[in-house]
């Protein structure tokens, strides 16, 4: 876990290469949409497709979305998926994944932690990654479909995959963490898990996102728009009441060893505004 | 009599992995590697919804299985006497 920097996996589809870079100067962007937009600003000339998670993904309940930032029809889009992708990126020890360029032929990216295999688009899905530890984002009827159930909230992402000749993305994460104060971490985890009444969704028996007990009917719909802090942590929009509380967020970050201050959290929307101004 | 955890109602599983994470926390870990429970997703072409299967390592019974049973939001698990489990 990178408590003082952001770790980004760069994948170049033109050259079939990949590289991990660490960015201490991006630490203040915390994660999710804030980190994704800043990375977009830095690499906008390379048509980046950027997947980002936040520092609490995989560690706490109701924080199970993944932010995706990309350009379509001249507009910068930010969309949010549920499913297992955020926890698998967390357990790959990555904060972001950036995909550049266009493959010479349709390709499936098979990631295991920082390692990338470029597979042919007809590779059997059960040959990708490790069972029980992977997430798979594929294309069905020209639309992205995550883990056989979770949808993108709009059509631009499917077009972006098609443009890049990206037929699928499999992410397997095998990293294991031990928070310094495991007892305190467990206590806070259970306190948050007990706050289901504050979640704006009904309990159900639908497929749920990793780490979410709700099984709600809307888990597969994805999200657009919403609160900057919540989308930078990449929490579920229905749990916005919990994860827009600066005190709660600070406690969670602190337990995991992050050095963010209350002011860092409070000032995040201003950082995002500045990035958006730079992007025009 | 020894107690054991059994996934008696896998059809109720929603794939949230809270049981996996609870077992890992008891082992002082956050992550999926070395987990004593694995949730596997099965998509049948003729069915609209996903099905999940629950793979458990027998060593799970050395943990606090009541906490694992109770963290499940859809009551997939039961705790049985070991003899009853063997017969069942």
C-alpha cells in the first residue's frame, strides 16, 4: 500500500508494453475522480483511458466503485462501476491504471498485480486471472459489462473500448495488507458496516459489489456525477452520507496509515476545480 | 461437540465477500490471497442472474465461525455439530 504516493500502471496498446510509475506529487489528489482527472490533465494528448480507485477501496464497506475517466466526443467523462474491480485493483497494489493508444488487433488485457499479458480476444475467460481473485470487464453488445452483471452508466466507454480495440480487461490482485492497529481497524470496520440504515438503498438479493452487504436492485447501474469527495474515495453514491463526513473519512485514512489531514480532505474539491479549469 | 461452518443456502449468496473478508481479518489480513473462503461466480447462459458458489477450506472451523456466519447479510451459513455435518 502506498501511503505517501500514488502508484500507476501504464499500458501502451500500440507497443504492447507496460510500466509502473510512482507519483509522490499526486498524493494530495487522494484517489478516484480527483486522481483520474489530474492524470488526464497530464496525459491528455495520449487519449488516456484511466481507471482509479481510492485509498479506502478494499478496506471498508460500501466503498466498492471504480472511477473511469476518458474523453468522448470532445467531452471528458467520469463514470463509476460497481462489482469487484475496485477491490482487485486494491489487491493489485495499484491506485490507477492508464491505457494509451490502440491495439493492432482486438486484445484482452490480463493483469495480475503489476504484470500485464496481452491476450487474443478469443482467449477463454476462465483462462484469465485467478478464480475468486479476479474481476473481468468485457464488451457485450458493444457495451462494457463488468463481472457478468455490472453496467456502465453511459455508452461512451463502450465506444472508447472499441476505438482502442480493447476487447476486455481482467484484473487479479493477490496483495495482502495488515493494518498497523488491526484491532482498531476491525472496530471501525464493524461500526461502518452497522450503518446500513444510512445507506440510501434497500436490502435485496441481487448481486452485490465487493464489500457491500446491501445486494440492492441498483448495484448494476453504475453512476455519473455526484460528490467530489465520495467519488475520489470511490464510495457508492448510496453511501454518500457516510463518506462525505470528513471526520469519518479522516479516521479511516488514519487507521490505514495515510498522513492526510482534515484540511487535505476539505480542500480536495478546490484541487479538482483547478484541474478542470486547466482542462478548459 | 465440535462445531463447523456450512454454506447451507448458497442460492442466497449475493457475492458480497463479507465472509471472505471477515475470515481474513481474523487472520490479521486484508486481501484475498490465502483466504479460507472463496466466492466463485457462475454465469449460466440461460439464466438472467448470476449464481455464486462458496468454497471453504476445512481450516475455517478453527476461526470464530459465529462471526463469519453472522456477517453474511443473506444468512447463507449455518453452524452444525461436526457429526451432523459428516452425516449430512
